[in-house]
C-alpha cells in the first residue's frame, strides 16, 4: 500500500437535500424552523460589505453550528485585508446574536484561496453569479419552492476513534514554549503509570517526534492495509517525520493537511489505547479545526511559559477550543524556574506565576509548573524523554505529577468562561 494514496482520495459527496414533503407541496403549514435554520435564513438577509449579494449566496458561510444557544459560524474568506475580515466577522456575529434563541455567537475565520478576482476587494470568497448559473433556481422563496436546507454543521461527522479511551490534544498559542517536549514527556509519564498510550505528532509542517524518539525508519503496512505505528519508548508513535526524508519540506495547502491528519487518525492501526496524545502545531489553524471535525477530543492541555508574550496567545488558544467545542483539561506552565545545580538557587528566567494567574483569569484548571532544565532538551536530542532517562530528576517528577493531574481531570467545555 502506498502510504500517501488515501491522502489524495476525494471525499464522498454529501447526500443531496431531501425534497419537500407532499404536505409542504400541497400548501400544508410548514414545520417551525430549527434554530440552525433560523440562523441560516438570517444570514441570507445579510449582505456582504460593498456588495449587493448576501453572505450565503457568496459562499462565505461554510458552516453553522448551534449547541445550547451557543452558535458557531465558520466563514471562508480569501480577502487578506484584516479590516475587511474584522468588519465581516463582526457584522455576522451581531446579526446572528439577534436571532431569538441565540445566546451568543462565535466566528471561525478560515483562509480560502481566491477563485476569481473579478469580485473586487470587498468580496470574501467568490464573485457574485446569478442563482440560476449556480443551479439554485430563479428565486429564493418562490411559491411551491421547497425551503433551502440550513447551512451544514461542519462537526456533524465527528465520532470517537474505535479503541481509543481518551484523546488528549496538547496545544499552545505560539511556538517556542516547549509544547512538543511536554507532549512527549506527558505521554511517556502516562505510559510509565501502566497505561496504554499512543503519541501522534500532528505538526505536519514541522514534525519533531522522529528526532525526540530517536527513530527514522518508515512504518510498515498491516495486512488490513493500515499503517503500523512505530512501537518505541513503551508507546505507539506516528509522525510525518517517519514518512519523509530528513530536511524534506512538506508544502501542502489546508485540504491536504486535513487528509494527512485524517489518515493518521483513522488509517493507523492504533489498536486499544487508554490515551492518544496529539501534539498539535502552535497557533489556531487548520489542523486544530480539522481534528475537532474528524473526531471527538476528550480534552486539551494548553502549554505556555510565564512570559507575557506567550500568555498573550493563551487566551486566543482557549477561545479557539471553546468555539470548536473542545473541553479544556487545563493550563500548564513550562520553563517556570531554573534551578542552579551548583548553588540550588531558583531563578524565574521567564517570569513567575504568569500561567497560574492566566488560568484563574480565564477560569480553567492550572495543572502545574514544569521547571526549566537543560536536560529536557538534551534528552530530546538524544531520542529519549527525560522521564525515562532520568526518572529521579525534579523535572521528571513534575511531568509525572502533570500526568496524574491529566488522568484525574474532568474537563468541561468552557462555555462563556473565556469571553
């Protein structure tokens, strides 16, 4: 089996909308619209800035999701102008929150490559074309015409992975905070406590697990044409770094990223696991959104340093998980203090207590502090996590305590906590 074959398979087309029932065709009183349908209709009366067409006709709205009065609208916008994007997002948020039954609305902005520049700079997605040219009929609400279906829920196909107990996403608002080291040592600590653990390096552009696990051989295929994960360090491992040559750049657009992530989740023979730890790329991008669309995430562990520049992005990261209905396990402070081996003096190089204060401010659990120890990086370069190489070290004990905190957590969706 070619390991990349399935990544380029086209997704099955969605089923066509059901035709109107006989009662509806005969003029019977229609059913009251769902809240999702009411939001969709409200968006059909919302014109894009500078255009005569509504945001639905332009294809800007690619998803509408409602849960317990919380609406999430996914927009695909090609216009890079931040003012246009901000104005459009704010306008749609305001309009949706006017719909009866909607308590609040969140906006997810996705980058969409422009299909045609003829629409002008104000267009967010594609040029305005007559409805008939798009096969939508000549009128939107003509007599005898069936009502349009509501915009799709981009998360309706998510399902738990078979055989996986808890899927834990390890995330950070920005790079350089030691997220991958935390993910590796957290997974190793969970495994050391007798649990069956898998670790997925989901940073497709910048995979690091191949180096940190000391493994470069390509994985094999099973008799069922699935990818066999790498068995090492007492865990099952998978990374793009196992599939490409060292130094080879992965230059892919968003849809290919989602295809790769889907295969890593669904076409790898993970077997029975208590935990699948997913090391996400930093930020709030396609991989994070795709993960939540493909499967249910038990909870997210957010990593930050105490430094203000890192904490500034923590709230954005938590806000993202709130929008895509991923519960928060908690916030962990990495590189908290440096303890001198010679004199024992503790020095807060990146500040002190910032992550704990931020956790309290946004209303998420604080999972603890991981001290700054150069041995963490040295062991990662050597291909063995420090919790396995030096279990007696203070930083190793901190990772073990983090694993215990994660295992005992009961993550809940943030709801309005991060607003």
